[in-house]
């Protein structure tokens, strides 16, 4: 045999030398759930190792991230029900939990890149990502609400606003609004291909943000669709997105690959709560090795073409 691929695998040093895909802490973003309070660290059983954190505790996690070489943190607010209403009014409160967290983390760790979600659902009494009118989520009336939320986060000092709502035209609306208010340097990470997945359950439990009626299929993408993701990506780039997100990640590696090969902006992917929880559940049963399975899953997302990965495993996974 003239060709023997195994020759290139015969030692650990050689395997490392020839490894095609690298995983580094600098490519990972740590999601944090922030909540009003003091010295608050509420465990989220469905997302092992994750907590609802008061700002002082979030600063401790940010310190761990910075020390481990992680460069990015994504903030998700836990909003009490008494502050929720149909128009998500709390989302534009400059003294709300999200902007307060941004200011505190940026003051202590200015080198960290902060991403903050833009959508109505954490703040909405309806639990939907857009404004509800006569039983349906309406698109255009939602856009001004998202713009005001994005501006509030930009004023607090966030590096990237991250619209996850999947409303049509929201990237252009937010970009125009931020620019008009002097925040042209604030980036937009767009949840470009966010699918109507069954894997968001633990996250919605963490935020108590599940829809109060119906589902999100009229705005989140059909899991059966692939070409549609390219259309969404084209529109988001035209409207001013700086980074494109695919969510979930593991069930949509083909979408990550498609966007990586067809788009000229960085591609991010979110290893969502359900994906993360399933790996932990299988490990608890003794069926798989937790550390190896997490690393393999993240390598697959990198191999597909994601340059940034949002993952709850950011603090535990080892670079290779």
C-alpha cells in the first residue's frame, strides 16, 4: 500500500501536530444569567453548573472567565413577573438588571467582550419575542421596542447587542437607531438562523420566559429548512449585522457550514441548554465520558465553521 493514513496517527505528538481544527478558550463565550439581589447564586438544575446570579456573583464568574482566557460573556436577564408587561417596558430601563450588569462587568473587566440579548420574551408578560396583538405576534410594531432596548444596552457599554427575536427587518432598524444616537461602534450579533427547536426548555426555565400561549413557529425557523438560512443571512448582512449566529448548534452543523462558506462575516453558534443538558444526563448515567463528550461536541461546531461558540461548558472545557 502506497498510502497508509495511519502513519500520521501513530503518536500523540504527531496527532497534535496534524490536527486540523483547534479549540481555544478565546473562541468561547460564557452565558451568564443575571438577577436582582445580593450574594445570590440560585442553581439551575437543568443546566448543570449554571446559576441565576446577582451582579456581585456575576463579577466572580467574569473573573474566572478572564483568568481562564475566555474573552466573551453573554448576559441574559432574569426579570421578576411584577416587572413584566405586554410591551416589555422594563427592557428599556437604564437601571434594569441587564444594563447594571454591563456597567459593573465593564468597569472591572474592560477587556471582556460583552454580548447582550435583544428580544422581548424575558420582559414580556406574554413570553413571546415580539409584541402580541389579537393573539398573534406582530412584526413591525415590535421593531421600535427592540430599538429602544438595544439603545439602552449600548448606553450601558455593551460591545454587541444580540437580537434573538427573529423579527423581519430588525437588524436594519436597530443599526439605524444606534447610529442615529451616536453608537455606530456598538456591534450587532444577529441570531440569523434561530430554529424553532425543542432544545430550549432548560433556558426558558432559567429565565421563566416560556410563551404563555402557542409557540414561536411563526417567527423562528422551521428545523426542516436549510436554504432559508442563507436568505436570512443575506438579509442580515445587507442590514448591517457584524456576526451571524446559528442556534442550536449540534443539530444544525450543516447550517453553520453553509454560512461559513457563503458569508464574509464571522459565524457564531450557540450550544444551547438542551444540547448541554443531554450530554450531562448521559454522563450521569455512566454512558459517556463528560469531558470528552463536551470537547468532541465543541470541536464539531468549530470544524463546521463557527469562529465563536456560546457554551455553558466554557469554564470547564480544555483547549487542544
